[in-house]
């Protein structure tokens, strides 16, 4: 069984979602017995988790803090978030009371600890602070975790 973790942009442009979803589907099709690990944030994390479950993979959800659902999940994303939590084979809630930078960094460390490979839905932009997509890619590479970058032609982020 291969375990893939995901990191990626939350601010994918709406018109990019179908191409990103298709690229993820294509990548996941190469794995038979698959576990996906995701924080299921809006954007790339949830797209990855949806595609993992669509191909019959096992989903592990990592929630950065006890208050994450209440404080950080926007109403538009709540149904997807809740559906993915319900679909998960395992839900790991980290022991942080509040969703903030240290909780996100710990969540990324948990993803990498569990991963054989990291899938990065990433436009290649440099880090903008600890806990983001580029930072997680750097951490994975430093730890020797192989990284598969998914950024289909024409994909963009919201301005």
C-alpha cells in the first residue's frame, strides 16, 4: 500500500478546478492499493481527498486543531469538509486548541510523517510563510520524501 499526502493551494481559480481534478485522478490511477492523507482544507486538499475516495482509496484526515471546523471552515466548504470527515477511515485531530500557524506546521509534519510520497498542487511560487504549500514541499524534499507536483497547463489561482 502506498500512502500519499497532499499539500496545495486553497485559492485555485474556479476554472482551474476541473483540470486539477483530472490531473489528480490521472496521478492516483497509477496506484492500486492507496491511502491518502489530507487536512481537507478548501481547494487542493479536498480535491485530492475526493479523488482518493473516488478511486476506492483509504482516506486519513488530519485536523490541525480542536477548533478548526468551527473557526476556519467557511460555510461554502462545510458540506464537503463534513462529507470527507465522514468518509475517512481515520480522523486525527491534533492537540492544539486554536487553529494558527503552529497547528498548521504540526499538521504538515503529521502528513509527512505518514507519507511515502507528497502530492503538491503547487504553482512553484516561493514560500510565503511557515505552513504553506511551498514550505511543505521544502520540508518533504529535505526529509527525502519524493514530491509529485501537479500543476496542469493553464491552472491559475484567484487574484
